[in-house]
C-alpha cells in the first residue's frame, strides 16, 4: 500500500491536499515578514523633515536645544545629524497643551523708542 492510501484510511482530513487549521488559531500568511516589537521601531528624522514638522528657524531650534526646551539632536555619522521623531512629536503635544493652558508666554512688544532707522517722534512734533 502507498503512503497516501494509508493516511487516507486512517484519517480522511489528512488525505486532503489542503490543511485546515483549528478554528481558534489565527491564519498567518507566508508573505508576512518578521516584525520587531514596537519599542524597537524608533524612527529618526533629518533636518528637512524636521522643518516640515516644526516650522521654526534653524537658529531658533538650536537655541531651544541649548536651553533644554527642544529635543536634542544626535549624530548618526560625523556629518549626519538626526532627531528622534517620537521625542519631537511628544514635544509638539506638550507645546499644544501649554499653549491651551496659557502657560506659554508671548514675546513682549518691541520698544519703538529704541528704533534707529525710523525713530518715533514725540507727539508735539508730529504734523
């Protein structure tokens, strides 16, 4: 007797060409690749991407980093500087909350009396 005939006589489910999984086990596709845990999927962004996310000037970002108000950049190579995307997104959420709570101070209005190019005239000399 051939092997297939022996199997079909013992268990008809094994004789069929398609293997049926038990109902409680999820079906996995063979095309799926290995997915590392979520905590290992850290994404970094370079300066052009950061500019699209955070519309601040480079000098402003640099000064805020120095004061500890913005996520620090780090070097991947001697010439490649990146930021952790998760840290930048957390910073944006915190800034939004601070703005809604009114704890972010606004810049003071400029003192027009200190202008050099077009000083403000006293009210008596205006025509």
